[in-house]
C-alpha cells in the first residue's frame, strides 16, 4: 500500500501524460511556453479568481505576494506554528517577524479569537496578553499580514479572520498549498478565500506535478502584475528591463503540461478523496478522534489525520502490517531550531504542542480501494483492542 499512490494515477491518465510531455518536447519552448498561459486560465477559472500566476513552488507563491506588499523588517506577520516550515520561513526570509497563533483543536487551523489577542499583544508589545516573539517585546512591530493555513485540505475560518484583519488593517494571504480543490460553506473555492492565495503543486499535494511548482491566485490586477514581474527577476517591459528586485520563480512548461493533463481528472479525484475519507470516518469513529469538516465545507483531503492517545502504538501496529503513515507535524515551528531566535518557550502554544504528539496521517489518495481502507481501519482497531 502506498501513502500517496502516484502510479495508480498514472495508470488512469494513461497516454495523456506522455502526449502532453511530447507536445512540449516538440515545440521546445521549455520556459514560459504556451501551456503556462493555458494552465493559468484553467486554474483561475477553476478557483473563480481573475488571476492565476504559476511559479516555481508553493514556497515562492507565498514569498512573492509578501514581497509585493513590501513586507520586511519591523513588520509582524501572524501565522500558525502547526504547519509546514515554508509558511513561516518566507516571513523570516524577508526580515519580518513571524508571530505564532495557536490552532483550533478540531480543525487544526488558526484560531481567530487568539489571532485578535495576538495582534493586540503585538500592538502593546505586551506578552502578558499573548505569547510573543522576543523582537515584538523589544519595540512595537507593525501588524502587517496574516497567513492562515488550510491544513490537511480544510479551509481556515476566513470570515472571522477577515474581521480581525480588516480591523487592524492587515493583508491576508491564504496558504492553500494543501487545499486546492476545497470549498468553504458558501461554495467558494480554496484559493479564493482571501485577497491573495498561494498553492503548491508538489507531487504529493492534491493537484501535483512531477517536480516543484505553485501558483499565486488573486482578483487584484495590480498585485498580479507585480507578482508576474517578481517571478522573472523584477522585469519591467521586457526581460532585460528590471524595475524591482525579484527572483527566478517560473514554473517549467513541462510541469504545466502535466498539470493540464491532471486537471482533466481532478474533480473526480476530489470526489474519490471524499469517499475515502467518509469510509475511514465511518470505520474509525469512536476509536480515535476523526477529522471534522464544518457543515457545508468541503476538504480537499490532502491528508486524513486522526488524533489518538496511543498514536505511537497505532503507528507501530500499522507499520508491522506494511501500512505507511506519517506525522504532520512532529515538532511545532516555535520548537524548531531554525526559529530559536524568536525566543518562544514550550507551552506557548499548547494545542499545537499537544497535536504534534497525537496526530497520525493515514494513507490518502483518490485510488485507495475499499478493501485497502478497511485493512487500515482493522489495523487501527487492532492496535487499540
Ligand atoms: C507544501 C506546503 C508549502 C510549500 O510548498 P512547496 O511547493 O513545497 O514549496 C507551504 N505551505 C504548506 C502548508 C504546505 O503544505
């Protein structure tokens, strides 16, 4: 059994993948070839935004909007400590300060009430109100932006987050790296839930290519134009006219061709992921804490993640039965050496810390068969019996 079975997807896509790659080999425009514009139109239509700007990774898709907003030293950017390092890394790369806000124990996503408290704490440079990074206590930082993460495929609570962001004049960047294809209760797609979003096409994400890739999604014409410039070394009218400091952040044409082929089956894959999740939940309810999807929402089910007291025992039992599992994330970001200089302490974010000790992600992909799902369910129950 595979944790994510890309071979099964290849069998379903058959010749379509090879033909898509061969077309690129034939026209030979490996950088910014015609498939890039075609994919960008298709992604924007799917998500329901005006602009999709493809780029080299989900990380660069997070980095470039922050660059476009001019975020840097003296700025506080709020995000969760229970995410992949990239979400907070881009903040630090720009010289701004990541300010962590604990997550909701049921959705694993940024807790909007705690966000309001954390912003208040930053404005008053008062860690009594909410745990702060050292830099925020030494002098007041400007609260500039918040990066909510749609963890494991489930959209964060944007309605509440936007209220706080609006109140304090902060930008919101949706980290939709895991949620491409998901929907909020109003039927809006992930990627359209904030004024700007970043997604990733890393192979194991819900929509993945065969290398690194990502996209910035927005309705904002000016922001899209600046991101298009940043992606090619801050180009102006042409490549050798440089109007700002940018990066080499393009998506390869071959990866765009692969993504176009995969888009053909993506909607069916989302439905299949939901069916897999439903079968897991039915079989595991009452045995472990199963993921909750708020009414009306649809998760992209990047991961199916349970919470259990005997997580390590379950993982060991599944391993004996050759069932691969993963722990996302074993160490919250405020406990990472890379962020030691922020000066956070153990206990600052109790929900994230507890989750890191109790979560376990089970095999999840659209081609998981009912008998395989039942085999996993049996193994989890056996570990607890
Ligand atoms: C994967 C991921 C990223 C980074 O995407 P890459 O394409 O690997 O750079 C950022 N945030 C989250 C939550 C992710 O899961």
